[in-house]
C-alpha cells in the first residue's frame, strides 16, 4: 500500500439491521443522493498524521468518480462504473476494488437503499446532518460518516460537505468538499486514465 491514505476505506457489502428505518432525515439523505446525478467539487483530504492533499472530485452516476490530486502528487483514483482503480504513478502500481465493496457505493449506486446499513448521527447543530454507514458484524471493514449541510439550493435540500473514513487500524481520513456543483454536464472521457504499467505517464 502506498504512503498516502485513500479518501475511503474498502468495506465489504454492508447490510446492517435497519436501526433508522422511517427516519425522515435518513429519507432526505436518500433523496439527496438519488437526486445527485453528477457533481464536481474541490476537495481537501487530511489523514491521521495531518498530511493534507487537495484536488478536484468529479462524480457521474452510475458508478463513475475521479479524484484528481494536486500537481506533484502522483496519485489518481477513478471509478469506471464497475470498479474503483487506485493508480500510483510513482511506483507504477494499480489496484482495483469492486465499487460495491466500497462505501463510495453509497454515492455512486442510485439503487442502493442506505436505510439497510446507515444511521443518523445525533448532532447539536441543526444545520448539519451526519450519516454513519458500517457493517456491525464486520468491524474490521471500518466505517464512513457522510456529512451534509442543509441548503435549499442542493438536491433534496442537503449538500454533501464531505466524509470521514475510519479503518480497522484506527487510521482516520477526512475529506472536505467546497465549490460543489450538482447535476452539471460531465463527459465520460473524464474517467479515462493512462496505465503506468504500459506507458509510465500520468493520467
């Protein structure tokens, strides 16, 4: 595994008992995710050591996502609709995970029912809504908490602000979004990448 932490943790398919079924806030989160067909944003990623990486995030349903890191960081993460691919150009390494085995599937699969494996996290700030997703039977898979702000101009009145991922070793990675734009045209070409094992060039 490279020295950088990923902006998500690799979870198995999550199927926790429905602790929050019927919760209107959870239903609103479901509508917001369902109503987000595409999104672009800037991101700032912080790992447990305080290392901060920035870049741009592009999402397009179903299943497509791209984390383009800042200049000088030889990393790229791309989801092509079926798998998430992590590319480290510094060592010409490529790793893949099924999208269904990642918590990012929450955002990328419009058919997924989040009430099966997620719950609302209580908050003292009424303007913020947090949702935690995890598999209680497999704590080794880690967990992810999505954070939304109540905004009338966002899908279903909720704007995704970012998330915090915690793996089974206690490594916490936080990703904060800014400059979010929803349901904008995104070309499928955005999710192409160059395989460093063949050409050795960045994507």
